[in-house]
């Protein structure tokens, strides 16, 4: 049976992906923060030791609260350096993805349109996206597809933490609504279910036409 590891799989986008994969009889380990805390490298190494091989790997984690640049502490930088960057690097070094598999990175639209309120997230998510892009060429030699999904405004607790008036915000969006986590889950499922392999090394904007950039 095909196996999948979904980080941050107990809520939001991660949970939606896990449920979508389970619907096509994939054996899914939906990891919660109690299973792996990517800000804690000891936790990451222990998790990788116990879950060292998979067919599908979904790299997904939450991010920091909004914070003005001048108030960011050294501890903040260290914490999210691990959570959003080094933790993922350590996972890729220690968890084997089987040939013909898939790796999905759930990043954020801030990798293309940096947010002054989310400067830590903008910096470290963009940095890991660069690593992921480079590694996609190596993984391609084993027919492993690497796909970076960059969500925009999605109907999750995280979005509601960041936006004061969600209803008013919806009206500013092209589709007048937030995206649903299940839409991302179904998208990931469709790629795997239809064995789409040549789509690799790409970043897909999942934002309902909200972004302003071309590439």
C-alpha cells in the first residue's frame, strides 16, 4: 500500500490533504505537533528515526504571528529558522522518499509577495523554497515529483488569526471568498491519483487570482 506522511496533518490544510489521500486508500500518517515539532530539531530527528521512509511526503507547518521588524527578537529568529527552514532540511536529509514518489511543500504566497507583517515567514519560507527548487532536480532522477503549493487566503484558523475582519477582507478578493482547505487537499489527491509526474520543480499559486505577480 502507498504510504504518506503529512506534517501538520491534524488541522487546516494538512488535515484536508490527509483526508483526501485517505479517500483513495493511501495509508496516511497525519502528524500533529505532538508527533513532530519542526522548531525542535531533537523532535525532528526522533520523528525521522521512527518514520524514515514514505512514498508521499507533505511538508507543512504553521508560521509566526504578525510582528513588526524592530520588535523581532533573536529568539524569534532562531525559533522560526528551525520551524520553517532547518527542520524541513533535516527531514529531507533523514526521511527517504521512495522512487516514483511525491513531495509537496505547503509554503505561502509570501514567498512571492513578502508581507511586512510576516517578515519572518516571508524570509524563511522563501529560503526553503529555494532549497526545494534545487533539490527537485536531484529527486527528478528518481522520478520523484516536487511541488510547492503557495496558498493565499484560505479558510483556516491561521487566516482568522491574521485578519481582524474576515468578512470585509473577503469582499476585497477577486472571488469574494476564502479558498477552502479541501480544495488544496483535492488538488494534491488529483495529482497523485492521475499519476502526474512531469509537473515538478514548480510553485503553484493557490490564491483565487489574488496575487499580482506573473511568475
